[in-house]
């Protein structure tokens, strides 16, 4: 009898604590990391597009900040980690240099754009390399989703950045943002909207094409530390949820974009350069923007 009890105890302990056991995996927090490029430290001007003289350096700096976040998550006991390359052609992160523990989502088009792969199985979202919204003063490389097209995006009447928009997509699934990394504007906005989450100020924007940053190693050390702390505090954070239905206003830079998008019978033209559509939820709003983006950028 004693032997049977000890054997049962041993099996129970193995099921609970073995790194391979389903129980152990199920308990580990799942983390989704959306990665943009313009908010990475030292990416200030000619580092964001293939063909620019310093793009390869940009890719390495970006990959290093993502790795720092992954290391911090793992140190805090994270389970599955999904990284979403969410800038430009979405093929900037160098796959073979990325931490082996993470999966990588690459390339566009994909239905949820910068948040592809997010769902209610995740426990927390991290934004790396995020930048301020279009029109922000003293904001290095600021824009909102599509720099050449959109002058402003509003959700339920409120102008949003990519961080707010994507946090609301995660919020649709009940997943909170736990760490945000970017310039002083991004950090301020995160603290004002997402509660007492972890943040890393990777740069102090001086102007649209200039910023001051600590050494990349210093920035990465802080990202690692804050990611670890964020995962340890993961139960404290609340999802960022917007009201449904979602009223989406798109203000274009070019009048023809508003005119032609409003040919769709359910799209309302509210100004010369602006349209408005009501969607059931943030996923539908995200897919609409993604469709416009994909149709215009077909290769
Ligand atoms: Zn962006």
C-alpha cells in the first residue's frame, strides 16, 4: 500500500513539475510579442527599409531587442512565445539569430496585420520597437500603420496610435499588454492607457529623424529585466478594451483614397479626406484596414 502511494505521489509530482508534462506547460504564461522597427534604439533614419545604407544594422538591433524580451520572459517562466514581425515587409527580424524558444510570424499580407496570431490562449502582450502616432511633435519616425496613406485613425472618435489600436485587438481576446518599449511619447501613452505596466524608454526623440539612446547593450539589459518583471506580475494587468460596436474613422492624406474607398456602399464619407465605418468589433476593424493595405500593396 505504502509503495502504491509513493508511486502515485511520484507520478503526480512528475505530472506537475516535469518540464515536458502537459500540466507544467499549461500553467506557463503564453506571451505574444508584436515587433515594429521605428521604436528600436538607434533606428532613427536610414535603418528601416531594404536598400537603405544602414538597414542591415537595423535588423540586428531589432533582433537583439526581441531576444532580450524573450530571455526575460523565459527567466520568469514563460511557456509558448510567439513573435510577430510587424514592420514594412515583415521580414526584418533575422530568423537564425532569434532565440530558439520562440516561434516567428513573418511576411504580409495576413488578416490581423501587426497582431496576427493573437487569441484568447495568450496571457500577455509585449510591444517592442513601437513608435508614436502620426502628427506627434518631437517624435522620431512617427506614423500610424501606413505612413504614406493615413493622416489619422480614430477608434470610437479617439485618435489612436498603433499601440492603442493593437492593444484593443488584444483586448478583444481579454489579453493585457504587459510591457511596451519605444520613445518617451510611446512610454507616456502606455502609462496613461494601460495602467501600471512595465515600460522601457529605448530613445528620447529629438525630431522626426533624430533621437538620443543609451548603448544597445544597456537598452537590451533593461528590456530583459522589465520583460522578466512583467511576466512575474502578469496577473496584475488588465486588458485594454474598447466599446462595441467600433466606429472607425480613417483620415487619408490623399483625397482620392477617401473618394474611392467611399464607393463601397457601407462606407460613409465624412469629410473630403475622411471616411467612417462601423464594425461589430476590433477584429473586423483591423481586417478592414488590412484589406485596404493589402489591396494597395499587392506584389
Ligand atoms: Zn509602425
